C-alpha cells in the first residue's frame, strides 16, 4: 500500500504545482486552477486505472500474440494458445490492485477538485 500512497502524493503535488503555475499566468486564479487541475488529473488517472483494470490492455496483448504468434509480455513462457483459451472462455484478466487503487485515487482527486471549486470559488 505505501507505493500507492507515494504515487498519490506525487499526483497531488504535481497537480498543485501545475495549478499554481496555471493560476499565476492566467485570469482564473490560483485556487480555481488548482481545483480544476485536480479534477482533470483525477479523471485521467481514473480512466487509465479503469483501462488497465478492465483487462483491455491484456486483451490487446493476447490478440497481438494470436495474430503474430508472439508470447505474452508478462510471462514469456505463455504461448498464443494460453491467450486464445482465455479469450475463448471469456475469462477476466488476473487481479490488478494497482489499477483498483488508481481508479480510487482518481475519484478522490476529482472529489477533492470539485470540493475546492465548491468551497473556495464563488
């Protein structure tokens, strides 16, 4: 869990820095820019987490392996029949806790950004 907290802290700090820079060089104001940056970054992080957690990346790798006869990048011993069997049976990808925490962190950033906008911007 500490790795996810560190990543979340980096996202929050980066969002604050981008918001402050944008706020100083625009007419939006610093607080409004920070709130908007939180919301935008949160949407991006939640979307990326949902992409990886939903198995779309695994499905793409498996299909590529089927088309070109390659092996899976996560385990070079898995051949194309492994992915073909998983696709045929409609199995979900393996658990990805990083994607789960990415979606939750993204939602948290969106909520924080909207809260900042609601509380501090008139």
